[in-house]
C-alpha cells in the first residue's frame, strides 16, 4: 500500500511538472512524464530511507538496554512494511489462531533468507516480538541501530560470556512479561534449502522457553529462498505457517535436546507432507 501511495504521488507530481513545461509535442510530453515518474519515485524512496537514518543517527549501541523501545518497534515495522511492498512480497499466513494471545512465547522457525525475520516481524507485528540475531546485523547502517533499539538480542555465536548475558537478558524480559522472542534453531541461514530442508538444530536456544516457562510456537516459512531472483520486478509468494504450540506442561519433563527433536520433526514432517 505504501509503495502505491508513493507511486501515485510521483505520477501526480510528474503530471503537473509536464504541464508547467508547456510542451506541445504529445510524444515528448509522455516521455517527460515517464522520466519524471521515475525521478520522483526514486526521490521518495531515498527520502523514505533517509528519514530512517535520521531517526537512528543519535542512537548509541553502547548504552545498556533496560528493555526494548515500543516506539522504535513501531517505526521498524513501518519501514519493513514498505520494504515488503517494494520487493513485491505477498505473504500467506496459516494457523495464526494457535499463536498465544494471553502469554509471551518463544517462536521458532526455519531460516532460508535474510528476509525471514522481516516477514515474521510483520506477521506478528501486533505482538511485542524481538529476535535473537547475529552480531553482524547490528553493523548494518541505520538498520542495525534500529533493531538494537527494538531490543534484539545480539549474539556472537561463540558461547562467550556476552552471548550468555544476552540470552539471560531475553529470559529475564520474558519472565517479566515484556516481550516474546523469535529464534532460528538452525543457527544460520540454510543456503541449500532445495537439497536439505532443515539443518541440524542448536538445542540450547530452547532454554529461552524452559527458563521462562513460556509456550513454544513452531512455525515454518517457505518461498523466501527465491526472493533474490528478480527482487524488484517479480512477485514473490511467501507462506508462513504456525504448526503447533507446545505449552510448558507439554515439555516440563523433557530436556532441551528432546524438545529440539520434537520441533525438528514437526517442521520436517510438514515439509515432507506438502512435498507429496
């Protein structure tokens, strides 16, 4: 919707600009009109992202975060909405009714693209959701500062003291009822999703649920592995499914590795069922 509003404004500005040029040749008028639409559209997109840069310019990544900032979460969701529209991504959602409405939760999902967290954040935009993210994402200009302000948990993925501290911060926030957390148990993007639907899980991430006594929402995402093909010029259909929710009473006697196996099998069975 945002993209079409910008396109409409570009067309209107182009129309009035062409009129003011007082050119009699219809062909030249049309040519100028198309040219101005392109120029104005690019200008709007630039201003859109430049405003994001201004909003994040004064954010310091060195300050201690007591909790995430709802203002920046809403701002981040606004910008991601535009990105999804700009990249022609259409999201189909199934099983939304199993996502808990009265309790914070841990949502786990397979991971095939950098677009996955953007899409999941948009789908669950009404919830106070943060992500467990790798450290390099926080170094992306303005984007990294925004997710830092949103409260995303920054991991070096080396089991260092800093990683443990960040995960404990997430557990503490969930215990206080401040937010839900999304994590990708594969630990990194699956770059060979056509050959292997799921990589091996890192069971330690399920401590976020067990130590906060939170439900585990099992989700899958399909279609994002193809988004980079014709990013701006093709429509990309992405499907997000919520398969099952494990409540604390369902896993209270299980170890994290056993929980991990249950979640893994739930996801892989879904992929295999729909492949038949």
